[in-house]
């Protein structure tokens, strides 16, 4: 077996392993991608110089700078001001509220990172729902989708656009202009917004949101653990003989005694001191349990706390943002009780409750936590960007007097890049430095704004893409695709590439898909003897059109946790939208970017 053949086998095995690891979530995506880079380097598929050259790619630099510039708009209150304008524009009807969301989030998402926009607007939508008869479940998915539509309007609208453009540049082709994709992006946006306005009321659930006011009846059911103390009046009694039987909002799932689940039927079981109760409950039920004497939550029992659970204290729900330093850590490691003076009573993830021992489960983006503590402790927790309240909009102080400087920073990128005064990477870097030097952000906030895990994943996937090109793996895959559908012509082949990008984005990160599919798309174009540019655009828009699952886009993941949606809510409204935009893309991409340039 030749060295080239061995390297080809290694690359194919890595592609399968990486995709499977992403899909099964065995490890975090950044670790998977970096591990793949390490294998490519150690196995000799890529030399040290080839590996290091990957870090000279301009796309990750631009993406990092856009994170900082977006954070500048957030920190100076620009996004918050627009979100508050939304509450005045929204009115009391779903259609008007959706139009107000679209009018404000579309231009913002075209110019900034999506996540800060969605993070700031979610509490505003929830507050609007509490003050009117609107259901936030009818608005949060549209909010996410609007931010995705906005990202298709400009080159800097989404990281996948920049990644595909980076590959185009490295191949020596003409880079994409700032507004080159704008006409198609506007068509996508008009079609998408029209679809949501026409059908969202029929396809989205009409149910209460997660962040109803404390004590309100909400469908969210948390799972939490409580312990019977030695002096508890519950000791020696059955459920029927205790106030637990009168709590309609709470239900005991199982009892653990001495580290083992009791098999005795709950109806005949007599409680003993030290019994651990796994309880499924709404917020109202948790509040009722807290009022019972002799029954304390697990974290209180572990720490011997007394005052923290005593009045005055409040219950609130919050969600972990994408920049949270809590990600990848357990509740035990974070020690909320000592650090903030609050208790984490339950954790809700992807439409389901975490069962037993949730204190030892690593937290992930989008987890919803039920928190109890004194108002001042809750406020202190909310001051950090690690944990975002679903109960009310943030009260964090903004540097509003710096807002014009933050706006100037983002506008400079658009203007200088649009008129080709400087390369986009250079102007974005200067603009990011500018917003830090002018104190729109301090250096720690700028560092925290950069989503390092995404960058690590990007570099790892760039290495895998380079290996696919070097070994000919991309050419082999392209030959297989063209052999299957190439005889139907480039238009059908382009449609297949778009569809493949869309389907994969519903399963794994859109950035990973863009970096995997783009080299293959270029090889397909070369095999067909046509211009590669329309195929690059198909990858851009295919990776953007992720509406059928809460996985492909972080904004979908965020509203999934914040809105209390079920997984099935996304395909119900997202699959038809994906199909419609696939047809639109297949028709209009060859019109704007002919296969044979004129």
C-alpha cells in the first residue's frame, strides 16, 4: 500500500469519525476538530508547515473581530435600545409583534453576530407576553429565524459566509463583495418572513412560556431532589399522611435510601430520615415544597445551609448563554451556593429534565436552570454574562455614551470593505481594536466576547478540509456525486449540493458543514467544467437555511431552551420552510451567478 493510499484512508476514516462524533456528541465539537488536526499532523497527512499555514486563514480573524464588534454594540446598549423600541412597536397582536421583530432584528443580524441580538430580544419578547395576551411561543422561533434571514443579506452576516469566502480567497479566486449576496439574501428574507406571517399561527404551539411570573401556572416541569431531615414530621409517615399528597403541582418519582432505589410501592412506603426524594414539579410546586418543614433540597442538605432558603427569597429561571464560563462545568464545581448565595434547584435541557445527580452533569449551552435565592443574590448573578434571566430584561448598566463609537466601528467595516479600501480582515481588526481603545469594551470583555470554542473548531475543520484536498478525497467524493447526478446538468447538481448542506446543518454545526462541503463543491464544479462561484453560494445559503431542528444554529438552540419548545415544534414549521428556500435557491443562484460567467 502506497503512502498516498494510506493517507487517503486516514482522511476518509477521520471524516466519518468527526461527523459521527459531532452527531453523537461524544466530545465537544472543538475538541473533536482539534483532535482530527492532531491526527493529520502526527500521521504525516499534513506537514508542520501546512498545518501552521491554516492559522493564516483570514476568515477566523474576521469572525473573531465581528464577535468583538457585536459585543461593543451590546455593551453600549445599542441592541438593548432597539429591543426596547420593539416593545413600543409590538402592539397587542401576533402579526404586528412579528413585523416589529423582523423590522429590528433583520438589519441588526445582517451587520452583527446573531447571538447578542437574540439574547437581548428574548427577555423583551417574554416581557411583552406577560403584559399582553400574546404567547411568546408564537414569537421566539420567528425571532431566531429572522436573525438567520438577516445573516444571508451581507457577507459579514454569518460566520459561514466568511468561511466560504476564506476558502474562495485561498484558492486564488475573486473574493465575495460585502453586498454581493444581498439580492439573493433579500429574496430569501422576503419569502421567509412572508411564510412565517402566513403560517406561524397555524404551525407554532400556543402554550405558556417558561418564564411566567413566580407562582403562575406554567407547563414546565422540573426534576429536583429533596432530603428528609432527622427532625422532619414526615418521618414514619406515608405520602397520603403528609402534605405532599395535597400538592397537585409536584409528584414523587422515586425514593433513594442508602444509595439504592426503593422498590416498595410509593403508596405504602413510610419515609425515613435521610431519604432522598426525586420530585417532578412546576415552579409553584417547588415553592410549596420549600414551605414544608423538614424537607430540604439536596444542595442545602449537602452544605448544611439554613438561611439561604429562608424568606425573603425568590425563584427565577435563567438560561446559559453561548459565552458563559459555566459551560462544560458541573454545579458542584461551580459552587453557586458559596459563590453567589443561591441554590440551583433543577436543570432542564432540550425539552427534558435532567434526572438524578444533575449536580454532577456538565452544563451545556441552552440549559435552563431553576434558581432560588435572595433578590440581591439573584441580581448579582444576573450582572454576569454567564447566566441570562428569562424572568425579566437585564438591568445591567450600559455605556450608552460610547454607543456612537461602537456604531462607527461596525460601519467602518462595512464601508471600507464594500469599497475595497482595505481587505476585510484588516479593517475588521482595526475596528475591533478601536472599540477596545475607546472603552466601548474593556480588554476582558473583548476577550470574553470571542467564542474560542467556535474558533478552535474552525481551525480543526480547516485542517481536515486541507487534507481532503491534498489527498484527493474531496475529488473522489466529487466524482461520486457528479457520477450520480452530473448527467442531469449543473443546475441539478447545484441543487443537490444545497440540499446536502442544509440536511447536514440540521444535524451538526453549520460552520463544520461549510468547511467540509465547500472543497467538495469546488471539485464538483471543476469536474463539470463550470464556474465554482454558484456552488460556493449554494453552500453559504444551504448552511444558513437551518430551520428544521434546534441544532444547526445557536439561535435555534437558545430559543429552544428559552421558549420551552418541544423538539417536534421545529420540524413542523421548519421543514416546509427549508423546502421552499431550497427551491428558491435552486432557481435564483444560477440566475445571479451563471455557471459560465459572462
